[in-house]
C-alpha cells in the first residue's frame, strides 16, 4: 500500500520517473482508493477496541473519517487536478497505514 502511495508522493524514489499517463493515473487512483476502502474499516475496528478516552483512538477515528470524506469526492476535470486528487488519496492512505501500525503495535 505504501509503495502505491509513494509512486505519487515521492517520485524521486522511482528511477526515471515521468508524469503518469491518463490510463496509468486512473489505474493508480483506483488502486489507491481500493487500498483506502480496505484499510479504513480495519483501522476503525482496531481503534474502537481502545478506551474512549485514548488519544490514539480519537486520532485514528478522525483519520478514518477524513479518508471516507476523500472517497466521497471526485477529481475535477483535467489531468493536473486528477493528479492532485490522487495525491490526496495517497496521503490519507499513508496516514491510515501509520494508524494501523500504531494500533496493532499498541495492543501488544
């Protein structure tokens, strides 16, 4: 999941990077959205197991809400706005990954 996000957020990590074609961007955006759709419920479930006054719970649930909000909107017309939209999805995916790691290590 992080590798998918990194393709848009850290183009220097991919050798000989070039802007994605429309087809590549559409496929990557769909992939990122799918990752968010899979991970958000996992993060929510793990967060809800924590006590209500736990800061980690509050932060993770806020991130889940933000992720769901990002999934409800769509990009505007044009390649540059579609890239910006995909980057927003990639950033929220990274945040969900962080929360998932924090939550799964917290219970140990």
